[in-house]
């Protein structure tokens, strides 16, 4: 996987997360493939919801790169799912009731929201937005109004997520060609920097987070970082794959994340993005989706029984929607 700079992230946002086109012909209309037998796929949204599809960029020699930011999250009570929608040349957060069909409610009124996360108490949403040459972190009410509090400014920040105790907001900051994990202290407004990496996700009841980090070969791995002791542990790595966007299950036992895989059928062969899981210590690595469409941006249901993700599967036109798969491990 090529080094992904924030310049590429910003370009992706300005293109409204449009779908990349493979040189090979893909039958997106198929809902599932034989390798996925035993799993039940449920489509959550419709084409009218205009769900954003993160750009997946394929290059010569089997190279693949993708926008790693989280653009899905479930409400704390598990009754709603929030997602990014591209409408009227803007990208904003919309919220859909999971218990019934119907339209979604717009939650932000911005120009180019890039990613977001609910607070642990469900009262707030933190998000990043592209503004000119910078990318900044904001906080807004999760249920009412459009008033936003600006958290960072003048930098290139993204992937915000709250700590479990809501004392901090972790995020990734791009500086030149390096990316590192920072935090914003909600109580005193202080900023701190911890380690290299991106896509931070806090470990519950621990002074640690998991994140993605690129190795010397340019491939992404999943790491666990204890930011108090400084202990750093690589927990998921593969010389032939890249892994990004880790999210820890509600019971703290599993991680779901995006990984690269190779699709090969007859004369067709190309790199793809699929959903993987592993235990928090890195054992039990398993690939759970195999569709020729790109599966990306996974999040857990609040009860840990399901995984939600974005995919063009099930659409003859390759339109992205939110899908749900049961978690059988």
C-alpha cells in the first residue's frame, strides 16, 4: 500500500468519495459469494440515501490504496446508524433509524465532513472537515441544532474518536510525510502527541489505543499502543496485505478492520478491500468478506452481534450502501 498523505485524503473528500473504477468488469449485483456462505447480508440503506463510498485507488503492479477514515457509527442505544452522505456537492452526517424504512435526518450542515464518531454517552459527535488547505476537528450535539465547537485549527487533522471516559478526543495529524496520534483534553483544552499512526481507537478500561501504522515496506499494520507506559505492540501484520481502520468490539475481545486481498477468477486478478477480524491480541485473524466489490469502513453494532460496513455489492450500478453482516465468532 502506498503511503497515503493527507493531500490524497483531501482530494478524496472533494471528489465526494466517488467510486473508483476497476479495469476488470465486476458484477456488483451479486449480494454474496460462496466464500461468504453462512453469513447473512442485510442492506440497511437505499440508493436515495446517497451513502459516501471511500475512494479505493488501484495502481500498476497490484498496488491498492484507500481512504481509511471512519464514516459510519452506531448510536449508543443501538437504534440508529450515522453515515456520511454526498448531496448537493457537500458531504454531511445523516442518521437513519434502524428499526424502520424511511428517510434519514441530516445532523450537520457543513461543506466537506470527512469522518466522525459518537461520544460514549451519545450526547455529542466529533468530526473532521476539510476547509481549504487544512482539515480541522469539531464537536456538535448528536441530536439537536447545528452549532459546532472547533477543537483544532490550522492543521491537517482527521479520524477523531473519544476516549471511553470522555476526557480526551484522539485524532491523527498529518505533518509533512508523517502521521501521528494526538489527543485533545476536553477539560483543559491541551493538545498532546503520542506515537506514529492513524485511525486511533481507544481500548476500554485501559490507557491504550489500537491504530494503523505503516511499516518500512509501506504496508499498514494494526498496533496497540499504551500511551502511559510507552509500550508498543504490533498485533496484526501480513507481508502481502495492508490493514487499516480498526474498531474494538463492545466486549473488548475482537477488532474489526479493513484489509487488502487479491481477487482472482479466470483471467481477472486485482487487489480488493475486504473486512477482517482478529482478537485483541492479534490471534484468530479471519477474513469475513470476499465479494469483488470493495467492503470498507466497518463498525460494530452496540451489542456486538453484527458488523456494519459500506459496499457496492447488491447493486447492478455499483452504488454504495450500508450493509450488515452477522458476527459468528
